[in-house]
C-alpha cells in the first residue's frame, strides 16, 4: 500500500471537546499516529460525552448529537459510544494515565521523547498547572513541536476566559452578524464553525512545522488563538469597519456584497419547523442577465419583468417585495426539481438540507462523502468521511473510534518498554485501566 503523507509521525493528543480533536483527527486521516492519554479519574465533559455514567433520564432528554447513545440506552461503556466522540476519534489510539501524579507525568515525559508533536486546546493555565510547559517538553525532546489552541490566546485580558464554540462566536460578534434583522440575537441557533476553522488551521500548522523541522532540525512552539483565527469568517465586516467606519449588523440570508435577490425560500414540505421537516431552497442572483434567466426559468411571471427590478440597484431597493414574490412561487415547488431547473438556467440554487436528507443527496453520494464505520458492539453506521481525496495515497478509516484504554499494552509495553513489574505497579495504582474509576459519575 502507498505510504500515507504523515505516516511515521507521532502526535500526542491532549485535546478536549471539538477544535483540538478535529485537528488531530485530520492528522490521523493523513496517516499520523495519534496517541491520546486519558485519565481514569477525570472525565472531560463534551469529549467522551456529558458524563461517564449518565442517568437514563438525562440521556432521554439530551440533544442527540451531544448526548445520544445507540438504541438510546446507557449501556456498560457509554463513554465509548457518545456521538460527538465517535465522530472525532477514528484513527487514534488511547492509553490511560493520571497526569496529576509524578509517575503519570513521567510516563508522559517518556512518551514525548518518542513523539513528534504535542497538541492541546485546553483552557489557558491547564497545562501549566500540570507542569507541562514548552521548556518541560523540550527537555524531554529538543525537537518537539508544541501546538496550543486556546480560545483567546495565552496573554491579554481574555486569556483566562473559558470558552466553547458558542461562547467564542458570541464574544467575537459572529452571532450578531449571522442572525435575522427582525429578531434578537439570543434567538439564533448555536453554531460552532470556529471549532472547525481552528482545527483545520491547527492541522495545517503541524504540517508546516514538520516541514520546517525537516529542513532545520528544530521544533517549535505554535499558538493559535481561536478567536483571531476564526475572524476570517467575517472579514468583510472587519474591513468595512476598519476602512469605512461602518458597524455591520445581521445580513439575514442576503448577499454580503449587496447583490440581489439573495435568500432562502420555502418549498413544498412534508411538515413544519416544529417537526424539523420543512424544506427550503437557497437562491442567489449576481447579475442582470441571471435575473432575466431566473424569470424565464420560473415561467416569466409579470412581476419578474417589472422595470423596477431590471438593475441590481432596483432589486436591492425592492428586495423585500421580490422576496415575497419568489417565496409565493417556490412554496409550490419541489426543492430538488427547482434546483435543477434554475441551475440549468445558470442561476445559483440549492436545497437547504436537514441533516438526515444529506444521506440521500446524489451529489454527496457521487463524491463518496460518507464512509461506513463500525463501532464495536454498537454496529455499523455512516459518518462524514475524510475531507481529502487523493489519487495515489488513499485516505481511509484505518481504525474505528478508539475504546477507552484500548492501547495500554501498545503504549506501555511496545513504545515505552516498561517492565512487567512497572506495568503492574501502574495498573495497581490506577494509571492503567480500560474504564473510568467508579468515583467518576
């Protein structure tokens, strides 16, 4: 088999929640060996689930993507089956160790000596509290690459603020820009796009650091403040303020560059938003020629040839009226049939898909967007596959989402070559385990 791009690179994953684990997942997809130390005495919320042993009542009322479990049953090892976890922990290895104790920290030091990268996205101060600093890592391995991805950086007035994606989006102002102009921002649905952006950028940073080390022989410390990194999502608003003094507000579904019409419009639906099966289509028109083509594609209704709408300036002025006319038409149409008709006319249009409909989308199927993944006893399901397709170096699911402590023997016996006596001592003191301690709820 052709060697994968990052084959032979070893990454220690000290990550939590999403932004960090997404980055190391990308690196694992490219062939890097990802090793995750996990503490049997400390449960990291939103990493392997909300709780190690959630009560059935909590499970029954949890949001599916964050708290769901197979067959909606807690089972014996719920930490191995949480949907957020299994989405991010393919192609990784897990071993257990308590880094709060000296002998546990020594285990990490020995592993660092055999590794290339240490990657973490904990709250600022967490690593320092454990004694894990860049200087400490360099003492174990002078060529180590240390990547840190805090929410707001390691210095400055926000450095100690703890944040998940939803907090990050709010502090940055992204929540104000992506809402509706007639609704309070608190009504917005939470999104976490900053996590994905930080993860992709972090994976790229690792690869450039490896390239640099190959040339110079030197490791390095990399810090990526998620807030700064994710600001690229709304560059137009930053530049508009910097250059023109304008403070942008919510653009709803309209075009940020002022091209009209642009919006999301209702189509024939089997249900409503209350049942999550209402259907919509996104349509964006950029030129006068596209506007004329749009009118012809929908049967040339009189309003589409109104001279007030002949130019972009006129359409922008009367955007609300145009929206009402378009919505009245699209509400009688099938979203996919209308998409094909408009695209054939040169007009950008696509259905807005509720997640479950993505599995039936012909375009995603043609691009092999989903991959089957077997999670031990819970069965085989389809997940979003690797984001790369390479003709000579296949990127595949080599290993299903890792079980807690699954690779204890590999790390301790093969990599660190601990003696039988030391292995038994670490096991007896609780460092080595395949499940969370009974004291962990």
